[in-house]
């Protein structure tokens, strides 16, 4: 697998959620070119793109404060200038 580092760390307080998203690459895999954060709704085939950004560099990070109103998941996707991709596993959340 790729050696890029892609992490997302949720912090939960009732229905409030803060997602921390960080992407790191190396010259071997190419600069980061695109990052996407997706929120999926449990028991449906719907996903909502929360972050969809072009970027240029070996490092990128952000945090998003969200209000969760339904059960679902978050996942991230990242692309590099050399055509490499990385995907996170889903992080499952439910409102209180």
C-alpha cells in the first residue's frame, strides 16, 4: 500500500462533532492534488460531500465542526499528482 498518511479523528459531544482531517504525502507519491470528505447516511445510498478541495503540496489539514442529526459515517478520499489515491475507512456516528 501507499505510505501516505491520511487520518481523521472525531471528537463527540452529544450531536456536535469535530472532524480533524490531515493528508501527508512524499515526493515519491506526488503532491496532494485533491481532498474530499464525505458524509453518508445510514441505511440509504446517499452521500453528501462536505469538503471537495483542490490542493497543491505535500501536507494539508483542516477541521470541521458539524451538527449530526442522523446516523451515518464519514470517510475521506485523497489524490496525488502522480495518480495515487488513498481512502479512509468509514467512521460511524450517531446523534444522542
